[in-house]
C-alpha cells in the first residue's frame, strides 16, 4: 500500500465572546469554503477567549 501524503492548512479566527452568537455565519463561511476546496477539518484549537485556530488537511496529488 502506498503512503498517503497530506497537506495541512491553519485558519486563525478572532471573534469576541460577546459577538459569538452574531458571528456564527463567519465560522460557517470559513468551514464551508474549505470543505468546498476538498479540505477536511482535523481540529479546532482555542487560543484564548476570542481566538481559534481551525486545522484542515487534504490529500496531495503526489
């Protein structure tokens, strides 16, 4: 079986906790945009109360 190669992408997002309810569409847009390009969400990392990192991966062509 051949080794599968992947590439990774990290997308930082900053949203104030008080704005989270109003800014959910921003997160949805980011996730849908990456999914449309073939990326899969691996993890989300909370940096602090207003900063997240979304980690995506997808297979490479090689």
